[in-house]
């Protein structure tokens, strides 16, 4: 596959960075993952806006030119479709760059490392609740850092939480804070449905402002379903009629089991089907 590194398109196997890169030594960088289907991207502008915000938050001096990046990302998709197929995620990464000292403070005069590559995504599922078995998830206290709104490449906390779900044979790990409030999952956001109404935790430092979350909020409005961004306790989650997790790779995944608890009647819900069908139609235009 063809990758992008510091201004050039190169075969992925030939892409090389310094072991002194602070992305490697400190996880000192910001990343994005943009999904695409049959060559068309989902939420490109929103992903770029979040990318720029993340870089500003950690003071990496790198300005993202939206149009230039659109061309770059589109080329990674187009040039890799033959090998990867129609469903492609593009990973983009800007790290602070390589510094010869190993010193925590942000160095001056270091050039950021800019990297992008394409990988195969799974094909979108059909918006048919009878054809979807629903997924199960683990549940754990969030033991990551307190800046979860920054899409940092330092993902060990997320990796460890996700690994729990793998060990338990589940698709994800839902996370709650010290107050017993659901924040997000290790690599997804969370929605619940109760009595026909949708809820998702409000944005703050405890969760990533997911682009899919943002698109799903739009789709709920289009579908005429009332939605509220408010605190969801673990108890409320377990008593919900439907639970969904959202991310660029998973789109909207319906959850029918959380730990040992069945959600609703244990089947994928009607509202998921309705909203996911709107999402499937609208995702390229929102
Ligand atoms: N939360 C976390 C911690 C994530 O890593 C992700 C991205 N995989 C999400 C939520 C979902 O974000 P998006 O919809 O932008 O992919």
C-alpha cells in the first residue's frame, strides 16, 4: 500500500522515521482516522477541524491546509483501493518530531513528522435489526488520563481497556468515572435510548468529541427523535431500552449485553434501525 510521509507518497514498507521521534518516545502527537466507502469520505471537514484543535491543544506548530489534506487523503484512498477494496480508513498522524535530547519539554526548532496510511475497514452492515445479532461489551472504571478530549497518539490507557473486552470475548469496554457516570468507551462514544428518547454524555474532558457522535446527533434530529446530551449513570445505562456505540470504524453498533446484563429484550432495537438507516443515507452529505 501507498503511504504518505513528510510530503511524499511512498510504499508503506519503505516509510522510515527516526527512533528519536517524540511520537515514538513520548506518544507526543495527534491523530485522526477518516472512514471512506467506495472512494467517498465521511465527515472530512469535521475530522480536519478536530485535528487542528488537537494540534493547537498540545502546541504543535503545524497548520493544516484543509484543501491540501483533502487531496492527500483522497489520493491515499484512490491509490489503495485496488489492494484494500472499497471500505478504507485513512490514518493521519502528526507528531512533534525527532529531537536529539530526551527531554520532556516541548523542543524548539523541531520539524513535526507527518504520516498517513490507508487500511481496510469492514463493510457497513445493513440497517436491518433482524439481520443484526447485536454486540456485547465489557464495563470498567475509566483509568485513563483526564484529557480524553484530546485525540492523542498516547493510547496505552485505551489499549489496556480495549484488551479487557478482547479477553472477555466482547466488542468494546464501556467506561464510567468515579461518580459512576458513563463517559465513553475505549475507542467509541456511547448513546442510549430510553422511552423513545436518545441520550449521550455531554462533551467535556472525559471523552473524545467523536465525529460519528456528531453525525448521529444530526441523524437523530432528521429522524425526529428527541435527543439530550446529559449525564448517564451506569444504572441508567443498564436499564436502557437500547445501547449503541459509535465510531468511524464501527458506525453505529447496537449493544445487547453489557457485562452480564441484557439490554432491553436482548435484541437489536427499532430506533437503531431507524437512525442507522438515516445515517447510511446521510453520512456522505452531513
Ligand atoms: N472515543 C475514543 C476514545 C476514540 O478513540 C474514538 C475513535 N475511535 C471515538 C470515541 C469515536 O470517534 P470518531 O467517531 O471520531 O471515530
